[in-house]
C-alpha cells in the first residue's frame, strides 16, 4: 500500500493522439520511481494531420474529463504539432486556464522544449523533424516566436508510409537525421514530435562532439517530473536527463 500511495503522489495524466505508438512506451522508460501515469487518447475523424491537430486542441478539456476524479498531480500534452498551429499565446492561455480550473499544471511538449532551450542558454538551435514540410515550417515559426534562431533543420519525414508518416518512423531514421546536425554550429538540438522514437538516438549521441540533444518526449517528461518534485528547471538537471541518467538502465530492459 505504501508503494501505491507514493505512486499516487506522482500521478501524471497523459493526453495522446489517437494513433501515436511512442508516447506511452517512452514515458514508461522515462518516469523515475514514484511517478505513475494514466493515459487518455484524443480522437478525430479528420482526414489531414493539421485538421486532426486542431481537433485535439478543441477537445483537451473533454479528454481531461475522462480522468474523472483520479488524483492527478500534473497533466502532460503529448502532442507537439498542435502548439505550432495555435501559437504560443493561445497555448499559454490554455495551460493557465486548465491549471486555474483543475488545480494542476498542464505541461505541453512545446513549452517543455522551450524550457530546455532556456536553461541550456541556447540561441542557435537545430531541429530533427519528422514532419511534412508545412508542419516543419509551422514549427520553425513557433521556435522563432519564442526567441530562438533555427539555424539547421534535418528531415526524417517518411511520406511513403501506409500507416502514418510520423508514427511509422523507426529509431534508425531518427538517428540518421540527428547525425546530420553533429558538426553544425548549434547551442542545442531538439528531435521534434512525440511520435518519432528518440530515446535510443539520444543515448547513442550522449558523448558526441555535437550540441546537447533533447526531444519533445524527453523534455516533456523532464518538465513534468519537475512539477511532481517541486524543483525548478536547471541546466544540470536537463543535461543529466539528456545523457540518460536515471533512465538509461530502463532503456536497456526495453531493448529488443
């Protein structure tokens, strides 16, 4: 019973796009002891990625309602693309409204990445993007509106998938796009999207000569856990996460 009570003190409510195959497996690896999660899927009948992303935003409150009276400590929005489309001001309004109404923080992946760049003192950033060109451009606009200069972009987009161009990506494709940024003049690199597998690629470059690497999933987990523990974001904690401290061994257990 004591272990269950400890887990409840670190309960995360996760919102995940309907066909995403990465959020839950990577969060399972990233959560430290004492942090547990429950998940709710956002669904949409819309035909295009962009239309579905807008749909997910419109149903955030309804999706959170599915948690009913579960003792949520913090909610995590595992859908970065929606933030690019609605913009930082609307995103901030949504986060503030949810916290005021429900009494717990609402953490988006995009804002978590911004916090990462901020503690790293990053100005020139590189992006490894799994998105189609239009969504990549929207992401560039988002990061630049936050005061960062997007100096390099490497694409991992897979237009030929009969499942999903992002969720079908393999870690190898993510690694290949990341390697294109190794020798660039950058302060930090973000692997975008919550659908592209990023944990093994991040471990593979933990000691490389390139800039520090994060991903939307890594930053979202990091920032969410800081809300659970009551700690403030710091460069040291982010760099520890980016080098796999605390989750590297769990990654080994899940390797196939």
